[in-house]
């Protein structure tokens, strides 16, 4: 079965789109635009990966839109779900959720939105622009947009959106610099070079 899956992935992706796919992947309901790579042990589901972007090993992306020419390090994860910190007697989902995470629930209707969305209608948790570089071991909270040109330092926890071409780092992530002057950023945002033909 393992070899059959590998052959299927090869036929569906490698052959047609110049893709490099690692081993032990979970690719479900996703679209890879082409010239992409995904490293070993990565989950990529209900998501879009733009042209030329790559994802390294041990990453988890669900309900994510990723732009073009992005460089994503190892162990990068999207945090799609949350628990309430107030308003309920406990943070345990049995008190607010119908999804039976522990095999039981005390409620007959959903009392709290567990899934974090940027756009619920389109089922998008996070959106990553183009020309984004994400370092190793970064966690990104659902509901966040990573704008074009952003650099995220290793081990950062991203809990909110930032302006294009920001350099961010830390727990929680904060702006530590800008890649270019504002007039240059405005120019890059206007020309959107990543949409130009490769040839």
C-alpha cells in the first residue's frame, strides 16, 4: 500500500508539475501550483501552495493559503484550534464542544467556536502572502494573515497579522525591523513581481 501511494503521488504531482515530495506525507484536498517541494513527515490538507514555494520537514498546514516563492523551515505549524480561557467552568471540550475529543460530552449544542478562521466562509485558517520566509519551529495562530515579504524568525509564535515586509520574531512575535524603506515596499506591493512569468 505504501508503494502504491508513492506511485500515485508521483503520477499526480511529480510528473506533471515538477514537484519534489518527501516521504510519509499527508496530502489531502490540496493544490500545488508547481515547482514546489514538501519535506518528510508533513501534513498539508485543505490548502494551497503557490508556485515556487517549498515547505521543509515535519510541518502541519491545514486550511492554509500559501503564496508564491515562499521558503518555509522545519517544524512550522498552524494552530487551527483553541479552547476558551473564561466563561466556562473548565477549558476541557466536554463542557462546550459536541466533537467528543475525549469520547464524551456534556452538551448537546456547540457552545464555543473551536476552529480559528481568517475567513470562515472560504474555510481558511491562515493566509501567507508571497516572498515570505518562515524560520524553523514557528507556530502561527489561526485567524492570522502573513503579508507579502514578511520574514519570521525561528521559534516565533505569531498571534496577529503584521504589515508587508516586516521582520518579526519572539514569543509572541513583534516587529524587529523592515526589509526595505516604505517607498520600496509600496513599489514591490504594486508590481507584485511574483506574478510575473518565470521565463
